[in-house]
């Protein structure tokens, strides 16, 4: 909860850095559950505010609330990833740009398109699908992070989550993640089974491409790469549900 959101967990300040890292490794399997809680909050804001304003306004308000709740964690990763892989040529250049806090043209365009696409997909969803779709998409995005950590090794000079614990993630973490993700996926699976299957197929193709790209360009994944994967996972579900 503390890693993926800005919700404070007071007792964490009593832990040593080694305990925090060990705890985060154990907590990886719980990422989808935290994602589901974030999706529930975003959906609740849309459903509560669209009675006062048009859906487009409600979606913008909900995405703003979500960004505050998560600290724009994954959005920051999307911007950094697009800047680094759009502007960098060598592995060192990619890593240097990714660590730079400034946002360039690739990052601004990539983030704008990603958030814009997510917004218009939510605007177009029928009201009865808002809750179950946001619940599933937010959960699925964090589940994709766990899978990516398992199948893509950390970059030799990587940073963030991939460097700190990426190599320690195993099949038991994925099993826990899938078990905790299941309740959030079931409602959408019952309502739109082909959409969820399509999102899963898209995610599989994405991971195959993503792994090859990261290994070729920088030798593995970084925290920003994993954050980019999380946002991509959310979009796969939304695109599948909104498809005609």
C-alpha cells in the first residue's frame, strides 16, 4: 500500500531499510489487490460525480483524484519511459534520460496520449460497466507488473523496483498475485469474457515484444519500465471492453 499509493502506513517508519526491502519483496504478490482498491476509488468518484456533471468532467475529476492517491506513480513512469526510449540511442543514453526528472517531447506526448486514451475510453463506457471495468483494469495492470518482474531480468545498471527486488520475484509471488487478482477479474469475466480474454492475449504479445526490447536496448527492466507496463495493462482491458 505504501509503495503503490500515498496512503500512509505509520508503523513502516520503525523498520530498518533491510526490513523494508525484504517486506517489499514479500509484498509483490499483493500488488494486484492494491490496484483493485485504487480502481474501486476511481470508479466511485466517476459514479458519484457524473450525477452533477457530464461524464467527461467526472472522468477528469476521477483521474485527478487517482493521481493524488497514487502520486502519479505510473504516469511518471510512462513519461520517463517514452522520453528514454524515444530519445536515447545507446544504453547509457537511455538510462541517463530515464533518470532525468525533466520531461521532454517524447515523454509529454506519450503521457498525454496514454492519459487521453484512458480518459476517452472511460467516457465511452456504459455506466453499468464502469465499476467492474475499472476494478479489473487497475488490478490487471499491477498483475502485469508481477509477471514482467518474473520474465524480464533487472537491467545491470537499472534503478527502482526492478533493481531492488526484481531478481527475487518467483513463481510463488505470481501465484499469490493471480489468486488475489481473481476476485477483481471475475465480474468482468462473467459480463465480458471475450474482452478479458482479448486483454490477456494483448498482454502476452506486449510482454513478448517488451522483453525483447528491454533486453536489446538496456539489458533488462527498470522501475520505470515496470510502471509503463502497468499503465499498458490498464489500457489493454479498457480497449478490449470498449471494442465494438
